[in-house]
């Protein structure tokens, strides 16, 4: 990909770690994104031990991502774009900039799981160089059942 975060995140956008004042928006973004989304408690927990980044337009939070880094393996825990901001490519911008951000702390590989039915996310991940590594059966709750999680990974930096 050889595009720097500075090239991806340019005026009027900025990328920065977010904190407690942004939790209510994270919670709203999540609830509008997925009926079985992260709770406010999940976001609070992630703020304490993980890296949470926000994509802002001026001072308005548009999208959030949470990563966990263990040694050189990075886990993409969650990424959510405000539903009113979808279709602008913000998820891709945030993901690429976030991956670059995390490489400065030693991330050499990224792993993630995504709902099997989330075709747009799976297509974006594949386009960026992620490969599908397996399936975690009946992982995500669904109304009246469960849905498989597709396991994906990519070496960093993305090619």
C-alpha cells in the first residue's frame, strides 16, 4: 500500500487516540451498526488496555477503531463508522492509518474476525491484502441463532 497515514489522513481529517469524552459517541455508533454490538462497558474496557483511535473531521468524531497488540501480533477488535458518514471511504482510511500507527509500536501482523454476512467488510479486507484463514463457527449472536466469524490476517505493512 505504501501510502503514509499523513497522506491518508489529511485536512480536514485527523487521527488521534480518543478517551472517555468520546465514549457516548462510540456507544451510539456501535448500536447503529450492529444489533449485537459492543456495549459501553466493552468500550470502557478497551480504553483501559487497548489502543483506541478516532477519525475526526475538525473536532467531530466520525469513526473509531480498537486494536490490541501482543508482542508483534495486532488484533483488530472493532471498527465502526458513524452510519451518517458511511460511503465516504472513512473505514478504509481509518483502518490503513490505524495499522500504520500500530506498526510504530512493533505490529508486524494483523488478525481479525468478521461476520460471515458482512460482505462489504470482507471485500475491503481482501482488497487490502488480508486472507481468509478459517471459520469460527456459531461465534456471533443473531436473533434466533448464531453466525460464523471469518478469521482473516495480513502481514504488515500491507503490500
